[in-house]
C-alpha cells in the first residue's frame, strides 16, 4: 500500500544519461528530474553506465559505484565495461543486474520510492519490470527513442518489450505522432502524449533583438543536431543552396558533431556555399543556448524525430522555426511560431526557409516565448506528470 502524498518519491531510471557536465546526451531526462525536485518531489536517479572496451586503457576511467548529489538530487551510477557489445541480450542482463544493485544501494540510504519513472525502455524498462515484480513499485514509461519509427528494433526485441509495456502503470510518448506509432507497435491502446520540457535556463535567457535584417547583417538560420544520416543535414545544405540563389543575404550555422560532419563540409564546398555555412562542431548545453540566441530562426530537416528538444529550446529563445513533418514537430509547431514542410524534399524546405525569411517581421520573439512557456515549460509538463503519479498512487492505495 502506498500513501497518497504531495511529496512523491520518484526514482528515475534512464536508458542513457549525461556522462559529464555539459553533455547533451540525455540532458532532458536530467532536466525533467530536476524540475520534479524543484516542485517538491523527492527524486533520485540510478543509471548503470556502460563503457566500451576502448576505455579500459584510459587513465582516469571510473569503475564501479559512483554516488553524487546533482543540485541536491542523489545520482547513483555503476560504471562497467561492455564485454559483449554484439550480444544485446547479454548486455541487457548485465545492465539490469547492476541496475538492481544500484536500486538496493539507493533504497538503503533514501528509502523505497513511490514510483519509478523510466526514460526509454531499452534497457531501463526491463529493470523497472523486475523491480515492480520483486518490490511492488509501480512504474511509468516515457519513450523517446526514434529507433521504433526507423525500424531499428527487431520484432523479437519488441516481443520482449511487450510485458514491460503491458505491466507499466502508465505509458507516455513525447509527441502525438509517436503515441500513435507506439500504440500500433505494441497493439495496446495505452500510450498518451506528454511533451518533453524546455529548461527554464532557456525561458529565462535574455531575448536578443535580432529583428533588424539589413545588407550589413545576414539573416541567420541555425540547425543543431547529432550529425547522422537521419538528421538529413545534407538535404538542408542542398535546400540552403537554393535559398542562396534567391536571397543571398542569408547564412546557415550548423551545430553538432557526428559521423557525417566531414561529408557535410565537403558537400558545402561542392555546392559553393561554404562561405555562407559555418560548422560549429560539438556544443555544450550552454553553447547551444548562446548560439541559438544569436540566430534569427531555427531550421530542422530530420527524417524522423520523436519530439525535438532543440525546437522547444529555439521557441523559448523567441526564434521562429521551419521544420519537416517528421513526427515530433507536428506536436510543437503551429503557424503562429513557424511552418512545417514535407520531409525529404529540398525544394519544399528551401521554399519554407524563403517564406519564413520574407515573413520574419510578422513574428514576435516574446509571443513565441509565451507560446512555448504555456505548452512546454517545466511547470506545464511537471503538472501533467504529477497528475499521473497521483492517479497511480491513488489507485494503488485503494
């Protein structure tokens, strides 16, 4: 029996998590956990952190249990080497084993949580299911991974995940399109939509006056992403080359690192736009904030996004957006803050960028920020999560 109380005790189990300060990977999991703590919840994080065999030779390699307080939030990690990277089932088994050890260490000091909140099922969902079965703790899943939409998860793995989904007390998808896909994938009409949050750091950042566009100051589009094939930055460069032909007073800034970076630099040269395209490389969270604030507008060219944290961060900074209809953006962008174009179409993307450039004076930075705050602020999203926790604990106590 759980007691319904305002200060819920939430244990967050993410399938990936920032490995160091400023790490972008899983940063929105961390920010949501901290947002829950900020409204009075008791929150902890456990994360078995896998390292590749290459890290064996690093001098400062972390080993075993690591406990830290992250802005007062207890964070338990277990560092281990993945000795069987090609055998997913074995890796998962080890991950879950260390995860349960972390859980027991955490409970010894902070007590048993009321609810477990899983961020992405692989592998955290398997751990949550075991903890529910052994220790009678309800769990919520928030799924983020685009691997489901990109057919990167095998049918056998989906079948293994079905008991996780079936036994979850609530299943959340981070966009409406993703919700429909997951309901279809698991043949369970169980998924609902709650977006990711945008950090208050973005909502509280001073808005820059980038409204003046003249011959001396180029209009800047920015894109920030992991430079992989799914992000279609090659298509963005081709679209930008078309934009340049009609509106030469425009430049493009691309933030992020990844396997496609060298190819993209070469493509910009081939398209003869390298003098108008700047590649920033890997960016910390603070650098993302700074660079997006300096631009006029954000552009996203992805083939699939489950949400698009960078989009709500751009909106929080008052930036209008051109984005492809690739899953997540449809739940974020409306005509008052930007426009959507079909994916995998460089002509449409170019037309969208030109249209936004021409209509730019109609957008108001503060109005865009207010739109974002109403829908994606920490308070808006956390209130939805707490309502879910209340319902689960209320049902559990009856």
